[in-house]
C-alpha cells in the first residue's frame, strides 16, 4: 500500500510516540510505502529548526535521517497538476500536498487536516491507515 503523508503526520511521528510514530516505523520496515514531496520534507525540516522545538543540530539531523529512511520523497508536482486541484481546498499551501498526492498516485492521503482529507475520497486519518495495514494485529 502506498500512503502519501503530510508534514504534520511526519512531525508527530518524529517527535512523539503514538500512531504517527508507528506509521513511520511501518514505512521504515517496508510494511507500506510512505511517500511525500520535497515541499513537505522542507516543511518538516523547517519546523524542526524552529527555536521553540529546542533540538540541537545533531538531534535534527538524526530525526531527518529517520524521516529519509522511512519516507520516499519525490519532486514537487508539475504546475499543471497544481492548477488541476485549485479550487478544491481553501488553503493555498495545501494545493501542493493535494497535487503531490494525486501525481504520485498514492492509495491514500494520510493527514489530520479534515478539510484536506475531505478534498479527496482517499483522505484518511493515521488511525485508519494503521487499521488498513494491521487489521486485527493492532
């Protein structure tokens, strides 16, 4: 199963224990294919650099290494794909995420943002992704 993951899901998985961390581990072990785009990877790295997050450079590099082992990062979607999704979401920053998800032909878009999840019938929560991946084993 190929799952497109957004920045908030990735950040939560890197910084906290919980469903998002489990999803990252499943991606790292090859249980599923986690995919995203350069734009999202950049959002994650920018967030981890914020002074309020209080990570050292070594800690940030270690977390990004975990990210890079767990998630395949593709280039950003072409401009025509971004134009196709315009009008389906209010937040302009979400255009790249939705277009990237569709360009990569992922099975599901995994994220917490309800509006963006509802912009596609394939939008699901992390909990739902784990249910699909693990079923009764969770």
